[in-house]
C-alpha cells in the first residue's frame, strides 16, 4: 500500500468513524439526558450493579476473535465461519449461566428486582454474538460508512422506544428494553447491509490459531473489564443504589469523550498498523503521531469538562444529580490517560505480541486492586481519587514494552505530550477563576466553553503546534469535500 493510498484510506476511515461515533453517541447522549431527567439515580444504580457481569459476558462472547481476524493477513472464509459458530455457542452458554445465577446476583446486592432484570438483559449477549463477524469484515475493509448507518439507525429507534417507556412509567425496565431493542436493530441492519452467510464449516485448526492469539486479548480485555466495573460492584455492595447511580452517571459522562475519541482513531489505525507492522519506520511514525494527536485533543477536552462540570450537570440532568459533580471532576483526571493507555497496548496487538499485552494488564490490575482495597474503608470520593491515581501510575506499566522494543517509553512520550498537558491545566485554572462569580449556570457554561476553547486554539497557533493543523485536515477538509460533492 503506497503512502498516499494509506493516508487516503486513513482519512476516509477517520471521517466515517467520526460520523459513526459522534452521531451515534450524540444521539445516545441526548436520549440519556432525557432519561436521566425522568428516571431516578437508583434506577441507574440497579443496572450498574449488573455492570461487572455484563463486562465479563461481553469479553467472553467476543473472545478476542475480532482482533485475531483483523491481525491475521491470510484469513479465509473458514476462519470467519468458525468464529461465528464459536461466538454463538459461547453466548448461549453465558445466557444459561446468567439465567440460573440471577437469584444469587439479586441476593448478593439484596435487590430482588435484579433476578428478573438479569434474565431478560442476558438475552442481549446471544443477539450481539450474531453480528461480530459481519462487523469484523467491515472493519477489515475500513468500511465505516456502512457501520455508521447501522449505528445511527439503531440508536434512533432504541432511543425513541426508551423515551416512550420512561414517560409511561417503566422505571428501571426502560434501560433494559432500550438495550435489548438496540441489539435487535443492530443485528437486523448488519445482515441487511452486509449479506454474509456463514458456511457450514467449523475448522479446529482455524479455531486453534485464532484463539491462540485472541485468547490473550480476551484475557486482557476480561481482566480490564472486570477491573473497570469492579468499582460498580463494590459501590453497589457497600453503598446505596443511589450512590452507585451518581457514580455510574459521572463515569458515563467522563468516558463519553475519551472512549469515543480513542475508538475513532483505533478502529481506523489498528488495521492500518497491522498492514505496515513489518515497516518499522512508517509504523513508528504513525504510532508517535497518534500519541501526540490524541493528547492534543483529549487533555484540553477533559480539563474543559472539569472547568464546567457543575453548570453542565445542573443544566443537562437537573440538580438531583449534583452529588455526581465532584465524582465527575475526579474521574476526568482518570479518564484523560485512557487514550494513551489504549494506544500503547494497541501497538503490542498490531505487532502480534498479545502475550505482552496480557502480561501488562495483569501487572496493572494487581497494582490497581491494591489501591482499590486500600481506599474502600474511607469514602466513595476517596475510592474515586484512588482510581485517578491508579490511572496515572499505570502509564508506567503500559509504556514499559514500547520503551524496550520501540525506544518510545514513558520519558519520550511525556516529552511529546507535556506541552498539551501544561497548557490545558493553566487554561483550566484561569477559566474556573474567571467564571466562578457568574450567577447563572447557563452563562457559566457558555462563558467557560468559549473562553477555554478560544485560549487553547490561540495558544496552539501561537506556539505553532502542528497537531492543530492535522486536526483540521482530518476533520474539516473531508467534510468540505463531501459538502462540495453534494452541491
């Protein structure tokens, strides 16, 4: 693949991935705001209690096969069919386990409603297993246009159903049925737009090879998902459903920008990095640019959210969610490092070193669990502060092997991203000090966004930060081309 075609493919992929993520998440965000204004924090808390089981089930169902298929360059139809039947079989087993475990789950949290909720919610995993392979095929082709259509249509339909159910008094069941309808829409649309049919083939050799690579990714993802959701489990057990509702809502607001930005870049760059994994110089150039680009975008965005946290929460989801503000601000410090963590681990995946990927995850989780256990006896806020500390400290684990094998470790990465971090912190302090005496929450929000963004763009131009122009090229120029074509 030539340099020009690689760049065109990446640019087009980023554009449609951007449309997919932000159109989908934008609609989901609006739906979520409406639902949060109607439903109670305890409703979200009940679903939050299931989060660790949902995370485990999702990791086991996918089993790392998606990454294995993308990474493998000589994939065949036998590989795809084998993965399809494997995912479906695992999903059915998981549903049966969760169905019979539902009384135990309800008893653990002392929440009788969870028994019936678990039995219905678990159906989603069986449905989702049916579209993993069609979705993977589109990923390999870097066809995010089709995925965008599917995602947007699914979230609109499920959102309409969710809002209707909430207004008619379904309470926590609103969230259950909304997720179920979303999954059904996705599978129907995937098979409508991409008419792939599995062959009646199950290759043991294919399974062995793919699972050999994917199992380590699955184990890493499983470990990561368990840890990311163990806070939900502990808070749900130690504190009230309302406390868990505040935490889960704060966590969702924080992850919205970081996860989406990271997902956009990685969905496009992972298959491209795999295609140039043997071209060391090009590989490292893309890797380093990715680290700088995601830091340039994520750091100021997270500090902007810290700055406008209170007016944002009050205006969007009303004052009943005010206890979530402090948690949200702390979680923003934790979330700002997520993209860098993910990129460093993604590099190991692209190079086929899923063994090191898993090793790093184990080391991080041991450390983070020690921090979690140490903070439980104090308070919910202390636990969240510990989570933020762990997120930063784990940067040293994630960059160890990239420093060892690619000479781009923690020191080199900090040098590349320090300027973005320092600028973001300074602007945050200045903006918070300026808007704190404004009486209106709405005016605080508007003034905070305009002031923060204006100063950041001005300083980026003044310091001639090249990522500003790169961001324009990736996001604005392709949109201009599409607009011109439509005229």
